[in-house]
């Protein structure tokens, strides 16, 4: 005897509901908002806690500017806290005279990051500069991801990097509430390129001949701030201290919501359910 129309309807109803929920959540979760467009006479202290004096803005051009020589690390941490999000920072006019050796943590950095540095639980993506090693084909410019594990003894800064001499571009960190992935591009019309795992020489780590995306699981159990960081680089503790100069501009900081893991589950369930329904042969009529 043929199954009732209601039974047949149920077979298609729940997969479609799951897929519909996932699409709604995905679309509404893709909302983007500019956290700060830096239009105004001064830095908005309602949005940022500022350490250092190298950052500035004015009404002239709508950019956040950084310029300093031989200074300690300087940072702007957001007053807003985030449990997830896609964080984007366009930078331009990166200029630096750093001639410090590489692989010693002495780079001059313009960075976008997440987390709290005082608790040694942070990560960042950056454009940096050191002297480089031309004899071995290593230029001084680089794009790099750093992170610190608060549970690791000594709190070493982990490094994942590639060579790059771009002076303008976009840096992005995507936090889905569990993992953080990193992207970059040079122009707004370019597709995003995901940072992959690299060795100490900046070469991609291959597994079965394939590159591996860099994915960091910071283990944050509370919402965290985003931050813009600038390091002029060099060794400030030697005598005399290094006096490298760094300047760059930031157009805006954008925060877009990202789908939560539950949304992705519904999306997968809906697609699988629809595929199963389509594969199921039609039942004979009685």
C-alpha cells in the first residue's frame, strides 16, 4: 500500500527546513559593519584604549596614521569585545627602514590582532620588515601570523610567515567562536588568500603534496577585544638602542559576523537530507 501524502511530505520537509534555517542564519550572519572609519579630528576613545603616542588621526583624510622611531610596542585595543567575527584592516603607505636580522623577533610590524596581550593569550596577522638575506633569496618584507598559548611554559611567540613586499593591502582574521583563520590580499578586487602552515624558512608545509591551512584554536572562554599594533622593531635594550622608523596608514576596521557552528551543522544536515531525498527511488502507486 502506498504511503500517505503526509509521510511523503515529511521526507522532504525536514531537510528543507534545515537548509532554510541554515541559509537564513548564514545570510543574516554575514552582516558587516565598520567598527571605525577614522573620520574625525582625534582617535575615538570610546572605541579604543590607546597605548603609545604614535597613532593619530585628523579630519583631513579619514585615515588612522602611525609614525614613530625607536619606540616600545604601541597598541590600540577595542573597547568592544567579540565572541566571533571576521575582522578586516586595510593598510597602506607602509614605509620602514628596519635592517635588523631576521628570525630574532626584531621586525617592524603593522598588525591586526585578537585577544588580550596582558594575559598572554593573543594572536595577530601582520605586515613586517627586517633586513632579509638576499644571498639566500629571502627579502626583508613579510606577512606573518603570530600567536601565544597561555598554557605553554615561557609563553613563546609562534611564527608562521611568507615573504611579501606589499606596501598596501588587506589583513583579515576570521574567528568562528572556536578557531581562527587568516587571510590577506593586496587589492580590494583580489580574491582572499588564506595563510597556510609554513616552516621556519617561510616555505609551505606539504602533507601528501598539499598545503595546509593555518588554523589556530585559542581556547578563549570569554569575548575578546580586537587590536591594532605597531612595533618599530629592533633591539631597544642594546646600547645604543636601535632607532628604526615605521609609518603606515589604516583606512578602517571592519567587523563582519560569521556563521556559528550550529548554522554550519544545519547547512550540512539540510544538504545531506536533500541529497538523500533525491536519491530515494519513487514508490509505486497502489
